[in-house]
C-alpha cells in the first residue's frame, strides 16, 4: 500500500468532482494515522501550487453530525485560502453533492500547542469569533464513508464563508446562541452553540490536543471552524439558504449552477 498513490487518487477526485469508492474497501488495513498523512500530503501539493494554509476545521463535534454520517468521533481537516468564498454565492460547478452547515469560526492570535491546553488558554488566544457556513462535499459515493475515508478526504472540506462581523470572545455566551437554517424560506434545521461539545471553545481545545499527537499546532492568524451546529443540508441549483445566528447576524447563500 503506497500512501502517495492513494493521496493522488483522492486528489484527482477532489479536482474533477467525480465521486469515488471508499478507500477502506480496497485498503482495509489503512489506519487513521495513514489517513491524516494522506490529508497532509495533499495539502502540501496545493501549497506547492501556490495556495495558502489558513487554518483548521473540526468535524463531527456535534451529535447531530455524528449521527447523520455514522462516525462517532471528532476529526480535523486543513483549510486553504482558495476554499474561502468571497461572497454569498455558492457555485455548484466543481462540486459533487454539496451540503451546507452553520458553524462558528474562531480567529486565533496566539500559538496554541500541547496536550494540556485549557478553555481559558483558548479564550486568551482568540482574537474574535465569526458566524460561518461550511460547504462540505464528500468525494465518496452517496456521501458514505468510514472514519479513515473521511479523514483522508480532508474531512469533506470544500468551501466556507465567514460573516464579515467579528465578535470579541467575551461578548456573547456562545453555547446559548440559537442558530436557525432556512431552505427556500422554510426552517429546516435548528440548533444551539452548545451542540458543539457543550461549547464551541471545547472544539478548539480538542483540536489542539489532536494536533499535538501529530506534532502540529495552531498558529497566530489561523482560523478554526469548530464544526457543524446542526445537520448539514443538501443544496441544489437556485436554492436560497438563510442562516440566522441569534442576534449575531445572518448569512444568505444563493446557489448557482
Ligand atoms: C464530515 C465533515 C464534518 C462537521 O462540521 O461536522 C464537518 C462530513 O460530514 O462529511 O465538517
Ligand atoms: Mg463542518
């Protein structure tokens, strides 16, 4: 089993927007460490091609998300500059079967590393928090995967949008934030900040610990998407998605073919 061969195969599907079979079916002995290695190798290739590493995303940090995909532990992925949407228009071109989900994004202003990081450490290293939407797009058929598959596919990362409004971490009780997602005017998902490991700050704590075991860390200036607050919803051409983040603002995405 050659990890570079598997990484290249996944990367081809990420670029061509053609779905693929799970890697765990063909390589049953592949480990979670291998999967993170594949993720890193593919990120390195994008950086060699001129992209920029802007931060991390946590995934499967809420029960709603874990249950919807049948994987019961958090994962992380790598965010690149090219994934950030510059406006509230989502283009389906280049995507397979995208889903969108509401999240909070932390902007960090200090390095965070180690196995003993606390919530207090994270608050002190947080410049601010932004309401966000993540667009995920698993490259696997039917959005169906195991833990190892999804990690190798960079935790289904595709795109993300950050509201241009950043709140000081102590401005709000993030676990109490009510989030409502409407599809074409109808409420389809509702959740609360506490859905994310009790408080989104804990997602960042968890990330630092997970990174530590691979000798990695959060660097100043990076953003962290803390994970879907509700289940993700599938979108199609001409859909309108409005996400209201309590009194923090709203994001209105329109989907274009
Ligand atoms: C995996 C990515 C999960 C989240 O916020 O929970 C994720 C997936 O559901 O495809 O981004
Ligand atoms: Mg997500």
